[in-house]
C-alpha cells in the first residue's frame, strides 16, 4: 500500500537479540516500511535498505525514541517495543484516523502472543487483572470499541512526527514512565487526545515470573522523575507508595489496638480481592494459587521500588 511509505517504525532496545524476532515478524507484514532501531550495540549495514540502526549510549527508552524520531524522514511514526510485533492491519487501520486534528496519538491493545510457554501464559493471565494493569480490557484485549481514552502505553502508538516534536519529545532523563509524562505533562497542554483503535493490535511477549516482578520493581524505582512533577494525574503513582508504607507499618499494631484492627481488616480485604482476581483470570483453576502469589508480588513491587528510589539506596543497574 502506497500510503505506508509515510510511516517509520521506531524500536528502542539494548541489543540486536532483543529486537530480532520483532523485525522478522514486522517484515512478514511490511516488506518495505522504514524501521529505525535505536540500541546500545554497533551494527553493520544490512541488505534491507529500509532498516536503520542507531548506536547510542543512551539507556532510557524516551531518549532512544527521541534520537530515532529526529532521524525519521516520514510524516507518520509507529512506536512498538522490541519484544512485540504487529498483527495484520496494524498500520492500515489508522490511515483514515491519523489526520483527525483532535488526535495526538492512536493507540491499540497489546495482547498475548498465540504461542506461549506455560510460564509466559501465567504471566499473561496475571496482566489481565486491574490489580496489575490499568484498564486491562483496553490494553490486554481488543473487544472494546473505538473511543477516546485518557492513557495507553507507548508500546503501541501511532502519531504524526510533527506532533511528537510539537509536544516537546519525550523526557530524556526518564528511564521508565516516559510515556505517562509525555501524555499528561506534554500532550495534554496542547489539547490533543488519545484515540483507542482496537484494530491497531500488536502481540506483546511475556517472560518469566522473575522477569515480570523485576520489571514491576523497576517501574517504581524509576518513578521519582514523575512524582517530582506537579500534575494531578501523577498522584496515581502515589497509590503503590502509600500501600507499601502501610505494609511495613506492621510493628504499629503492637502499640495500638485500633490500628491493629485497621491493619488486619485491610489485609483481609486485600487478600480477598487478589484471591477473587486470581480465580477470575486463571485459565486453569489448579494454577490459581500460583497466580495469586505472582499477583501479590507484582502488585507490591512498584511501591517498594519507589521507596528504595526515594531513599537513594544504591542497587546494581538493572535492565529488562
């Protein structure tokens, strides 16, 4: 399709092995669409004339995207993660929508791949709970209708290059949550909206249980740049912080009977909600106990990540 020549697919990653599968699957659908991969590895030119590699020392996803966008020469941009790949019609479904002057970003769902290991499938089930994912019916399914939404993650964005630059690009100092900052602290000031398009679907890989919890922890650990910015929407990220503080306040139950009752009641309610969600999202009832414990660790990990980040506790650089 001729109009697809106006797109550049932007993929930030660390090394080529991270993006190899994504590139293979993209080329199955889009033989000649331009792709720019920004990574921390030197790459030799390939036979694919429309595939470009940018070597950089940048570690943040936002900074890598900024570098790639500045090199892009097309009218439209398509952001996708290195561990994701598009479904049929991913770009085509947005051609008639992208010129709408009210739309700043077109976003779609990022659902589980068709083929997964048992462990990957379990993580996919956990992510379908509101305890882990904001608006899981939008992000992890494609059953909702086309409509404007307040937020969708940048693993699946389509937008005009001029708008990306107009909004001020992504914050290069952020290693995580750069998309939240871009939407609420930059795009919102320009009165643009996010359109949810269920047909603009991608498949997003799941990994091991350890990888999942580690990634959740890092979301919190790198949260401070967001919390330092004055914006009412950013208060959303105080929820995991407040809950983590509440959890470690356990010793107070020995000094106050009233606080003891509050603490126990809150924990019971929390466990009941997680238990209900575990049975709701589990495909196999016998796996529900495992889903239950993964969901708890995945839920509290960001909060403790924020706490460690606040106190500037040094940890070895983690990358996922």
